[in-house]
């Protein structure tokens, strides 16, 4: 047995390990290749994909190209034209610099590179399989570079098992292209999938034009931001507070045109919007930080998506104050989203008395009810909750005899029965009720779909439309009649009877976003329950929303006759009991 247990790894193994850090999925390859094309000063880029990039990727550009000797050298690890000394690392103005992308991709795929330098009479074609050259030939082509990647992870089958569905991988590729298109408005981007063009961004004169094109939004929904302070400059666009998502995917940040993920930047942006939008909502933001000094380190992660700021607190203040001042200077009047004190317990309404409902106003002066009607489902209508006559009938059915006492913090319903004090979480309870109704409708096939009198049009960005395809097929199973209409439009023609008067484009968009993230490992019944739970969750009334006395009574009565466990479809309990005997003990009456 050899005494030498420590050995130097072979180059092939080293490259495959590096590929594991840099190349996670097809989207990683698209990102690295497009970044190289942009660094090569390309003005036109075309990305072609098969099966979401899992089968085939081709990136073609009209950049400066490479001479033959450079083309051969770029397959070596840490071979780069963008960095020569350590000091250069803190003044990087390019997207790439580590010299790892090409050898990492070549180590786990079949790769073909064709390139010709500007003003050269002849180019070169190189083919590499698993990191080894298999063919090299001279050839003429237009100035620029074309790289083809196929058989991804053919020699690392364990990595291939972690790839998601075609729709998910396509979404990752499109997100990579869109992210770079936003920071390079003077470059034309085109993406084809299965030989069909699915995304096209012609060159425009400004970042603002590209942002509006990508988000498919009106200019009036955004505010321009531009401020310089010392060696730092921040510019871009931020949405008005009423333009919001239930996810942070449209919060995009850049440092010297490099897409980044940074908690400090994200926290600063959300701090600027504090109290201007509901909890767990996010604005649409595209911000560019430019720095001419050496106060940012880009060499933090192999994928180059993370950076380290020298003065984190200063960056946070700079961002937060800049955005907040932009929002305050806009023509839209800013007020806290909830501008009335949170009510504690409302006294029960006496018979024959009149009670005015207080509807909180949002920052724009529009009532919350109006905002909710536009942005997501309003909550309590005849198809979801029974009428007064039905309530009377329900109250006399076998079940728990609940008495409604009042609402606590606009989130919890306080009730009692003969033995206990009960507190009900209104969102979780309503979610369970809707879930049961949708599931029953699905199982019985009764009243599953009703045509809408006026179809609802949902405008989406081109990169979103493609990845929604799988989510749309899932929704069709539970009664949604949803069709694609062109590259940027979906049409909702019919919907479950439970929601026929409640659907809105924003509500449907939020459901589609969540459904496309469902794990592919779920079997059909689990997947169905997840879909039903998602629809119910997005339809249910949220915490901090005031209910009228009648709405609260209806919810309590619906809870009292539930035959299922007292938890929402996601597993969170929605009721808590406190025995009257325990309360009596607190007052020494036991």
C-alpha cells in the first residue's frame, strides 16, 4: 500500500469540480456565454435552445471574435484577457474575469466554438468533448463568435438528475438573458426555443426604455432615479408603491452593469418602501450602482453574483434615502398603507342598530376594498359565504354553537361556546374553507367552470409567458379556461364558479408565479393539493384586513360546521381554545 495518500487531482477532475461551482444548470451556461459576448462588444446576440437548454444551447454574437491562438487558450483554466494583476481585481469593469466559464462548460458537455477576429481573413472551429479537443479546423465566417453546447452533464450523470422540468430550465435561461438585457439597452437580444422566437428586445437608446419593455409596464408606473455621491452613482427606475408583486423576482440590482444578489441592497430598497405597501409585497425595481474606486470586491463567488461592499452602512443609507426621496417627490401622494389605528375588539352589533364600516385608506386615497378588488380577489361573496337566510339555517345544523364576540387586530376573530374562548385566524380559516369548496367542486365535477361575461386579459413579459405554460395546464385541471394569446398576453375565459366574480389579472399572475415553482418530485395527488392550496391561499382574506360584522359572522359559522382538521392546507393551525375554567383561575374564581 502506497504511503502517499495526498495526491494532486487530474486536470479533468479539477475542471469538473470547477464546473460544479460555475455551471449549475443550462441557465448558468447561457449567462456565462452571453456575458462573454457582451464583453466582446457585441451589438447583436442570439440564443437558441432546445428542451429548455438541457439538450442544446447555441449563442451567436457579432463581437470582436478571437484569433486562433486565443481561441485555443480560452479552454485553459484561468486564461483571461480581463485581468493581469491583483490590483486589477478591484477595478473590474467587465462581466467576466475568472477565466473559468469556457473550460468548466467544456468539461461537462460537448462544445463547439467557431470564431473569427475582426478584420481577419480566416477563423477557427474547435470541438471539445469532456474537456478534450477532438477536432480543430480553419474556416471563414463573419466577425464574431458562435458557441454550441450539447450533451450537458453526459459524463456527470449525478448532476443531470438535479435538472428540473423543461419549463423551469427554460425560465432560468430566459431570466439570465433578461437580466443582462436590462443592463445593456444598446444591444439587440433574441431567444429562440424549439426553433421559434420567444423573446426579442431590439436595441434602444436608454435603460428606461429597456426596463419598460421588459416589464411590459406603462411609464407612469415608474419613477426615474439618478443620484451621484463621491465615487458612487445610482440610477434606474423604481415602481410606484401600488405597483407590487408577491415575489421579489422583479427587484434587480447591478454593480458596474454586473447583475448581483445582495441582502444589504434588498433591505435598503424595502426599507424605502416601508409602510407604503402591504407586508410580503415587493416593488418592481431596476437599480444600477456605478463605482469608480476600489470599495467593492467582486471576487466573492464563482458565479460572480455576489459582491462585498467596503462600507455597507453607507451603501444602505445612500440607497434608502435616494429611493425614498424619489417616491416622496413623485406626483402620487404617499400615505401609510394602513392609515387608521388597528382596531382591537369591536363590540358586537346590537340588533336593529346601524353600524358604519370603517374601510382603511391606502396611500393613494383609494379604499383598501377598492385596491383589493383591482389587485386580487375580494373575499366574501354569495358563492363563497352563505346568505343571511343560509346563515340562520347553518347555525341550527349539528355542530359547535359559536358566538362571535369581535375582531382582534383586524386578523383574529374572537368567539366563545359553552366551555371555551376561541380565537380564529381569519386568513388560515378562510383558506381552509375555500380549499374544501374547490376540492369538492373538482371531485364532483359539478360547476367546475363557468364562462366569464368579459374575458380577462393578463399582460405578461415575454420571458414569463413561456414558463407559465406548465402552470396553465395545471390550472385547467381545476376549472380555469386559460389560453395564450400572442407572446405577451394570456386570456382567462372561464373560471371556477367560486371565483367567477373575483378574478383579476394581478391575482392570476401571482398564482402562476407560485405554481411554476412547484417541485417536480410531487406525485399527481400531492401536486393537485398544492395547486388547490395555492389558489385558496391567494383567494383568502389576509391578516390585518377588517371584516364587517356580517362577514365575520359568516366566517365563524362556516368554521363551526367544518368537518376537517382545524388547520389551513399548508398545515398551520387556525384556531386556539382557552378553557373558561382557565380564565376563571386567573381571576381566582376556580
